[in-house]
């Protein structure tokens, strides 16, 4: 099996390899963007815990879903997919916020 193609001895067209390279770069950027997003949401979780606010904010979530569905439509991305993707992220954020809220207050401030 050829290392360059993963499909056997036939070489893939340069355009396909180039597109795959672009996809790899975009995937890496997505991971870095998600990491930055989670740094921000962790800070939000610590602030919420310090203020005694609940881990989730349904009003904010609804606003974000509507905003991202609109952005997805404008970008030619399936808004249903965008909503599912955001729901997955929101669920993870809420889980983090619940974990932070359950920590002792002095630990939550330094997390």
C-alpha cells in the first residue's frame, strides 16, 4: 500500500492531495479555535460559580443557536448540522461549568 495515497500503488492526483492538505490545516485550526473557546468558557464557568449563577443559561443558548443557524445559512452550511454541532459544544461547556461549580470556591477561582 502506498504511503502517499493509502489506497494502493496508484498515485492520487495533485489536486486531491492539495485539497486534503487544506482540510488538514482547517481541522488543525478548528481544534485550536475550540481550545480558545473552551478557555473562555472555563473563565465564564469560574465567574458563574463565584457569583452563584447556574451552569446553564437557556436564554443565551437560544440566542447562540439562532445566531449560528443564521451564520450557517449565510455560509452555505446546513443550519441543522450547525445547531447539532453547537448543541454538542454547549453540553460540554455545561458539564465543565457543573464541575467548576461543584469544586470548593477557592479551587474554582484558580482552575
